[in-house]
C-alpha cells in the first residue's frame, strides 16, 4: 500500500509521485505504466518510489485516498464556517467531483472506477467524515457502517455515471436528483 509520511518534505514528495501517476494515466492506461517510467518522468531513482509505496497500486490508492480526504476536509471546513442545507452540501459535493475531471477521466480510461468506489466506501466506513457523516445519525448504531457503505457507494456510482455521460446535468441538478434518491423510498412495498 502506501506509507504515512512523517515529515512535510516526504508528504510533498509522495504527492508529487501521486500527481506523476495521474499525469501518466492521462495518456496511458494504468496497466501500461511502469514504476520505472513513472520514476524517470518525475526524476527520482526507482528505490525512492518504495520509500512511499509498496506498489503502483499503492500509489493509486494514495492518490484516491488523498483526493477523497481533501474533498471531505473541504466540506468539513466549509460546514464549520456556514452550515449548509443538505441540497447545498450535495451541490458542493458534485461540483468538487466535477472539478476532479482529470482524475475521473484517467480512472475511466483504465477501467478503475470501481477502485474509487472501494476507496470511498472504505474511508467513509472507517472515519465517517464528510457527506456520509452529515447524512447518517451520529449514534453507535451497528448498522451505521452498512449505511455509510450504501450511501457512499451510491453517491460515487452516481458521480461516475454523471462523468461518463459528459456532465449533462449541472451540480445543482445532480444535487436535486441525489436529494430525492436519499429522502424518498426507492421502491414502495406492496400493500397487503
């Protein structure tokens, strides 16, 4: 996987490697990118790569995790300043992901949208930060983890579908769609 950085300088280098991977993925599928090519592109020795990551997949996971945490942190910071309605928070969520178009393009090119969903679910379940925390009760309900996984999987799948369709709807329209899906029953039970 990837290592937690202990110094600011190592964190900066790790992020450079992640961004180098993203740049490489903008023109090549993930499977065709070698660690050697990545290190050459960035200008570091191959052994330096392994100070931060155990594999190329570890670099991808770090890129996704750091992006997810950055978006969640931005939402938490904004929420502290001015609490938003759920619709406005969802609009911000979709705008943040529209701003990540290069990452979504790269993941789509390599068929790795599922990895984004997996990382988002893992982060939401393990930390309950960001949009999932806002939408779920803050009690010790043992089903909270399942609810977070269901919610985030649905939201991230919707982001990927929206990206795949070329962002035909605005972030505000996507927020309205997501709000309806989150607040209304998906299926009505038949009456006895």
